[in-house]
C-alpha cells in the first residue's frame, strides 16, 4: 500500500518541481535570465562625474544620508535619477531590467544612483550580481528614503534637476523601460524643475 501511494505521488512531485522551476527561473530579476547591456561599451566616454559612478557599478556604499547628499551635490550639472529598491521587494526585482536598459541608454547624460532600503547586505550583493546596474547604491536604514519622501512601499524613483533639486518622485514600479524612459525625458533631462 505505501508503494502505491508513493507511485501515485510521483506525477504530483514532478508537476510541483516543474512549476517551481518555471516560477523561479534562473534569476529573480523579473526577466528570464536576459543578459544585461554591455555597459562598458555603451557608457565609454562618459563625462568624469558619470564615469566615476560607472566605476562603482553594483557597489553598496555606506555613509547614509550625508554621503548620499554629498554625491547629489557632487553631481551638480547633471540630472539625477535615484531608484529606491530592496532585494526583498518583488516589484523592485521586476523593475530592474528597465533600469538596466535606461541607465545604459542615458548614462552618458544622466546620473543614476540606487538606494538599497532596509536590506540584508549579502542578499543585496547577490541580487546585484544577478541583475547588475552601471551605478552604485547607498545602503539605507530609512533616512535617505525619508529625506526624499520615499517611505512606504517600494520601489520609488526620484528625479533631480541639474542643480540637485528634487523634481518628481515616482511612487511604485515602472512596468517597462518605455515608461521609465518617458519620465527620464520628462523630468531627468530638464534644465531645472518646473515651478508650480
């Protein structure tokens, strides 16, 4: 009798294993393991402040809100897009391919930064190894996110003008690269924030 039960469970076990493999994929970046853009080639010749960001790709930087604000100030003259994310956040993972694509396309004119919110450093580093981006992320307990109004659910994306003024905060996930690119063009490439 136990052997009959075991044999009847084999199709169920195989079905669960197949479902698990399809559901998880080889990576958790929202894509089915698509390779990231060739950042080195696409971002070659970037202005020095942006090249410095690219040299720190995938790094998790300490220093909190002070270090983040100093970086924003150091990037004066360039529009900035700062994405608040966490490796534990499903929508953040789903959004990362859009960030990869748009950062590769606009990274010679726009500064991209990450803010890794309330995350486990090892899990964050592992996620960035799976879904690399051509910019660093600042480790945040919640002070950076609070300083830009990005509390609550993730992800959030902040757009700064060339003077370092926060122009727009997108609450929630970008579902595709086109939507993110539209906001980069609308807010990230402006000379200054719109008044009113």
